[in-house]
C-alpha cells in the first residue's frame, strides 16, 4: 500500500525536497521543481521517492496512479505536479468551477 501523499513540513523543507532528479541521468544536475520558472509546481522523482517511501521509479509511479494522480514519465523518472496531486485528492481550483456546464450534469 502507498504512503499517504500529504506533503508535510514547512514551506522551506518542501521546496528543498522538490529538486534532485533520480534515474539513469541523475548525475547531469538538472533540477525538477526548482523554486523559479515554469517548473515551480513540479515534483520530480526524488521528491516523489521521499513522499511515497518507495525507492524504484516504477513503484513510485504505480503508487501515484493507484491514488488517482496523473504521472508523467521522463528520462529521469516519474514526475507530477502539486496541482495534479490536489486534483486526485479532490482539491480542485474552486474559482475554475464557477459556471456549470449542462453536459457535466448526470
């Protein structure tokens, strides 16, 4: 069974855990989840390893998929975003759902 995916700790510790990639290209030094730029909400393989408690990238991805999190596979391992984790947990953006589309009603 997967570990709980809640991300605890302070903002500083979460930001520090977002970074280092894992996988076959770990020595190249590219950082997913850096605090600046377009990747500020991306959780790379190393952060997901700490969150899920699994070591192998395949186990990390399986754990996330079982909990409804959309996972992407890169050459440095699985990755996802904080928004996708929140969506899987039912925490969508309430402002985005202000209008009701009749096609959404069952």
